[in-house]
């Protein structure tokens, strides 16, 4: 009847409304279920990628060694092979003959020390180790300086040396040294591989150890008979590593949040907080984070020699570099800061400041590793973890404070800029050329991303003080081991890593002659590279020290060849600078025209002595007096405000 029809019509309408109400929820549930299934599929795929990341391999010990290094993305091997590593050389040859070419390229150098410097520089610039190769005995010991350079500097590298047969040798103790023992104090790990089945895990451990903070060199020794033995099938696997998994690379631990809280509170409470940037912060990710922090908060910064470039020196908050140990203009800022955020400091680099018990500044240590405490460095708060992430945390949480007073730092910056970049020495027509003009003219010519590699000498102080470094790792200097002989090999390695960039080595005549034979290597590699040889026929840094101590420069002079003619004897392009105005033109031409260029530049350090010994102490005293008055006035004003608030 009519009542029944009405009932069924009502039920139909109710059903329609229910379907309309339920449909979106059901649809959402369907999408969620599909998304969950997709995530599960992706998760299972990732699971398999991790689980099956061991790669089967076969062959003799050295075949597996090469395969393992290639799987670890080791792109370069530098060195000089010998009888004891002919199997390794043969394995490398097989790799180079493979279709598609070798993943790891061999560069034969003319001295093992240069090979070590090149491997360390690749590690420094990429964060990933390169390899260096030598035979036993004298070949291995020639690596000593380069390994120490990487060890103190924190540059990842893997050193591989040969050894006489350990199972059956008929040559007695000929050329045999305890190489592992010799390298024990200048590497993070040293191991003699005595079983071919252990070569793959040895490589994995070596890479892990080399990259682990603080990075550095590791050493594997492989005896001649072990190198030739086959790896058993059950041991023939290349071990899992991050480069073959979705994570791509290892991740560093983060600073504990509570420690960040304490650091922020201390920075907010300070009157004149200052950032000090050192070697450990010289990473690209830190550069970006530090730029944001300084821009957002107004905090100002100084750097150590090996921290140059983390903050662009065009940044309004950059004050200067602690190129000298003390008593430079930048030290006036350090001595008047009441809190220092010390980023990336390691005691292997000369300390940028000396601490005193229970006196300012309060020091916050931020680094990948804990500090090594000594009588001059004992930070009050320690932040251990990824530097860049911690700096991003600071950017998010630190707020500019009304009681902060950076006017003394600004005064120091302005005076330092005027003294260094507007100095008459920087435009002087004196001949031989002044070191200050060398720095100024080099900066004019070099592109912003161009790389300058310094050897070690008096000029290094001036490049650290005066050369405007605009990007991270574009001024390569060593203030840890501070060895001579590294300038040219390091520039060559930089050119291999960044073939598109201008790379210039600047070497004193003493340091250049220690590895000048690598001109031939650069020519063989068809590199476009420039080396400026500073010709003063003397060990200038030592002479400066002797003069400061009232001593004669006895035993510090020598003779030199015509360096331009010397370069041409190799087939390189030699240039002689005969007047100050020529240098900029010659350097610009050398950077533009392909080839290996050697520039012989006569130089004098008389202007350096005048600036550092006679003029700088007076400038520092005058600046300290002005800063002291400024701080006293500011503190008095703060005290008066506090009294008013109490009243």
C-alpha cells in the first residue's frame, strides 16, 4: 500500500545519503591503503638493496683489492710501483683495459712524497680518500711526510705499500723495515694483510677509519706472495658500504639538544660573543649554515689559517684571520670577546687564542670530536656532533640581543681592512716585488672559485692575512704540519678534482725545489696549471724568526737556477718577471692559456719585516686603547640602565 511505498522510498533515500557520506571516507581509506602498499613495496625494495649489497668477486688478492677500492668510489691512486707490487700493477692494468675504462685511475708520480700529498689533497677537497702506492722500504718511508701532513691536517687517504714475501723469502732482510711500526704514529690505522681472504674487510675497515672524524690516513701493507694468492670463493665478496645503498653516505651523529640549549643561553647572556672558525669547519655545508647564522643574528667572526673561506671575506661580519700567533689586529677582537664559539678547532693547528683559568672568554667548543684539553685550551662547554647541523640549530634559536655590543669588533674590522687592503706596500713599485703586492695582484687575477695552493714560507702569513678568500677550500694552506714541498703536488691534485677551475701553486724557491720534478707529471697529465716560484734565494720564514730574535740569518742562503729556463727544459712554459707591473699581466695570461706555466718572480720580504716588526705593534696598541675606551663606555651605560631598572 501507500505506506509501504513511502517506507521503501525513504529507505532508498537514506541509502543514497549514506553512500554519499561514506564514499569520501572509503575513497580516502582506499588511497591510504594504496599509499601504504606503495610504501611497503618501496620499503621491501630498499630492504633488498641493503641486504644484497655485498658484491661477489673473484681473482687474486690484488684483483679483489682493486675491485674493493673501486666499489668504495676511490677514484685516484697516486704513486710509484715496485717489484713487490707488480701483481697490483697488473690488476690495475686489467681494470684500465676493461670496457668503459677504469673506475680508479693510476697517476704515476716522480716521488712518493708528492703522491702522498696529492692523495691527501683529494681527501681534503672531497671528504673521501684517494689512494697512494709504493713499494717496500725506501719507497714506503718516502710517504712519511705526506702521511704526517694528512694525519695532522685531518685529510682522509689510504696508503698501500708492498713488502717482501712473508712465507718464503730468499733475500734475508734486504730492504725490510717494520713499515707498520714506522707509520703507527702518523696514521689512524696500519695493518699488514697476511691472508688474501681478508683483503676485502681490510679495505672496508680502512675506508671507514679514514673517513671517521677526525679524518686521516690509513695504511695497508701487502706482501709480494700474499698479493699473488687467490681469494677463496666463499671469501670473494666486496663488503657492504654506504655508496652502494640508498643512504648514499654515512651520517654523523648530532649534537645533544640539551647542550644546544645551554649554548644558546650562554650566547644570549654574553655581551660580545664572537665566532672563531677553524679547520674542521672547512666543509661546504658549514659555509652555507654559517652565512645564514651571521646574517640572521649579526654575530661576527674571525678564522684561523685553515678556516679561511668558510665565511666569505666579503661578508660584513668577517673581521680577519689569526695568521700570526698573537699581537695582530684580529687578536684585539679575540681578547675583548667575553664568549667565543670555537667551531672546528683542533689543537694540531696553532691555537688562535690562549685561555686563562676563571677569566674571559667563556669558550664553547663545537666540533665533530671532543677537544684535546691542554694548559692553553680547556673549553667550558663541549658540543660534539655534526658542525653544520649544530650551526643550523643556532640559526633557528639564537636571537640578536639588545645588550650585545659589536661596535668594537666593527672598529677592528674597519682598521684591519684599511691596513691590509689599502696598504702602500700592496701597490708598491719596489723591486724585487713586495710580498703584499704579490697577494694583492694574485687576488685581482684569480676567479672567485679559483684555487690557490700554498707551499710553506713567509708568504703564507701574508696570504692568510691579506688574501680575500671568498669560497671554502679555495686557499689551500697547511698550518698543522706546515711542511714544505706540498704546494705544487696539491695544486695538481686540485686540478684533477676540479678541472674546470683555475689552479695556481705559490711556492718559495726552497719548497718548490723539493718536488719540482712533478712538472713532468703535470705535463704528462696534460694539465693547465700555474706555479709561481718566489725567488729570494733564502729560507725567508726562518730568516724572519732569526731577525726577531736578534740573530744573523746564518746558513739560510743558497743559489737558484733560472726557473723559467728550468721549466722549459721539461717542455713547460717558463716566464721571467722583470718588473712589478709585469706580474699581473703574466699571471692573467698563464691562467687563460692552456699548459704548465712556471713563473719566476723575484721577491723581497723587507716590507714584511717593516710591517710586522715596526708598524704592527704600534697599530695594535692604538687600537686596543680605543677599543678599551669603547667597551668601558658601553659597560657603564649598561650598568646605569640596570640601576634605573632597580630604582
